[in-house]
């Protein structure tokens, strides 16, 4: 293994990530002639998906869904932009030493005041994908954002976006994006300059032995391909020490848990034997008092619940929308579970997830004995447990009113929505009312325009989207909750304010019509 003292000619976003993980791994990969490992099957598949998407965007070639890469790429075509696009744009940023080279999958310059940079990402599990907050500090996105802002000097902000494609199971894609302003990009860019300077200094070292390894990263991403090379250097500390320590800790933890389980079993057995020997006392023990903020569920909980309150609120919205569109007051667990599963991306949905979604519905849904009900109280629908009463003369049952289909997703010519009163809210998502509607629709952007202007002025920014951590969008939603709109509203789910505001509007609406994008 020979080394090269020549400084590297350029850096890339991937080099930043490798260098931050382990400097020695970066040095072996970039500054020696050590053979590089063969690309994994996942990397080969990801490259194939990229090629299919590039051909579609550049030349209009439809994905061949007879191939695996084609099926995966086809699942995300509806998320791709249209307009002034640059595909596989090669970039070089000179205000960093060494210069940074890279390729932007899609650079959308349709709106010069808000450029969009898009990167395609394939993954075997949604657990490995980046969130909106992680995109804001990702070195690759910061570098691409820097280039986009250099091209659009009039822009104050840039949208960075990952279109993520799942490679296992049924093909599916989703879009995750964040809007970051110029000041945020400049701040993180200065941090990357410091990393680049350290990379340059490391490249000038004489040998691999002079570069410190990060032994805790030896097992990352399935194991370092240069682990044998690193171990052969004879370091005082084995590069696998971190893995061995973790393994020992896990074994000790398992032994402790096993001993506790055995001790608990012995105690329960002794308790049962003592109860059989002693006379039973018919005394009801007081039930423990739950803490004020503790939630208890009737359905058994899984060992791990990784979903946030916001995700459960999304699942509740999906259930509510499903029930409203079909004009039903109750929903069985069997029907509710697939709806919750689609929102939480769950293959196996236990009743617990449905019940917890109802807890986070802000009172619009309730759960009892495996059934979901609209509203916090459904005494007219659900029989309540009461004490036995003396028999009374039977009274005739009220005649049930015929069900209507006002909230179905498609209106035929013979099925027009009922006349809307001034206090009602009819919400049309990704669609418009049928001809002959009683009132003209108002755009969602017009409804929130005054809120947007007020929040921007109060925070001294040009748009609430520039406020950190999405607080601006949440503040718009908060003011909508205080002043809920009425009338007929149309909204596009692509609106940057829609994710924050949709819970408020869907729960306030009397009629919700969901279009198909």
C-alpha cells in the first residue's frame, strides 16, 4: 500500500461525510492505492434508478416497469417538478479550498426568487431517510443550496428536497423538503470550509499510521471495508475495540434481564403458593391513581412505539376524512387499521395504534371496544352500560333518516351538494366544486394572506417560511384555529403551509372533498 503526498484536487459532499465518520477511512480511500470495494447491490440498484429518472426528465423516456429500477422510479414521477429544469447539473464552488465538485440531480429555476434543488435517494427502509430538519444541515444540501443561491442572486431563500424511493416491498416514493434562507446557508458553508481545510491538511500526512482512526465507527453501515488494512497497522488499540465493548455490554445487559425475569417468576410462584395456603379475604384493592399526563390504553401496547404525536394526529385526520366522505358515524377496527397503517407506514397494525390515533384527534374521534366513533360522546350511537330497570311498555323505534352521500369524493350530475349556509365550511383538497355550487370557492392562499403578512412583519422577514424550525407555518395554523374560516375553500396539498394547517381545516370543515392527484 503506497501513499501519495500530493494534496487532493477537490472535495465533495460524500467526502465530508466519510471524513466526519473516520479520518483514517477517508485517507485510505482517497490518498492510497488500496483497492476499492465492489459496489453493493443497493448502490447498483440506486444508480439504475437514477439513470431511469434522468432519462425521463431529460428526454421524456417513460420508465420500463418490467424492470425493478423502472418500477421504483415510476412510483415517484408525480413528485417531479415541471418548468425550467437543469438535469445532472455539474457544479464547482471555488470559494472553498480545495474546491468542491458535485452533481445536482435536478435544479429547478422556474421561480428565480425561490430555486429548488432536488436529490433522488433510494433506501430499503424509511428509517434511514433524512427528515426536514436533517436536510437543513446536510453537507450535500448546503453545498447545492450555496450554488443555487449563487445562480439566483435575487433569491433570499432556497428549497432543498429529497425525493425518497423505497426499494423493498411495493414501490413507493415521498418528497421531503425544507426551505432555508441565505444567512443559514452562509453560516453552514463557513463550517464546511473549516472541514475542507482539515481534509487538505490530512491529505499531506506521510502515511496511514499518522491519521487517527475512529474505532467506534468500525461497524457503521455494515462494517468498514478497510478494517483489515487498519488492523494490520498494529495500533495499541484494536479498531474493533468499540464493537467488542458494545457486544460485552449487551451480553451483560441480557444476563441481568434474565436474572430479573427468573427472580420475578420465583416471587410470583411463591405468592401463588402462599395465597393457596392462607384463607382468602374478599377485599377489593384500591386501583392505582394514574398520573395526570399519563395515557392508558385498553389495547396492549407494542414493545416499541416510535411514532410522534404529530404522526398519530395525521392518522386521526385520515380516519376522520374516511368517515366523513362515507357519512358514517362508526368504524370497526378491521376497517380502521389499514387506514392508520398507510399513514404510519406499518405492515402489521395492532388495535393499539388505532386507539392511540383517536387519543390525538383533539376530540373529533373516540375509541371503545374495538370501534372508532366520530365525536367524543356518541350516546345516540353507542349503548351505555346502565343498571337493570323495571320493564316498560315498548315504544316505537324512530324511523331512521335515509343516509345521504354528500361527502363522497365524486359528485355525479344528479348528486349536487346541499346548499351551504354562511357558517359552514366546505373544503376541497386538490379539486374544485362541481358546477352549480351555491358559492364561489376562495383560494387557501387568500384565506391565510393576512396572517402571512402579519407574521412576516412581526418577525421582520419577507415570508414566515424563513422562520427557523417551521415556526412560521405553525403560527399561521394557530391563527387559523383562533379564527376558523367559513365558506367554500379550495387548497392544493403542495402549498408549503398545508401540512401545518390541514389538521385545523379538516376538523373545522362540515364537508371535505379529496381530489386524486
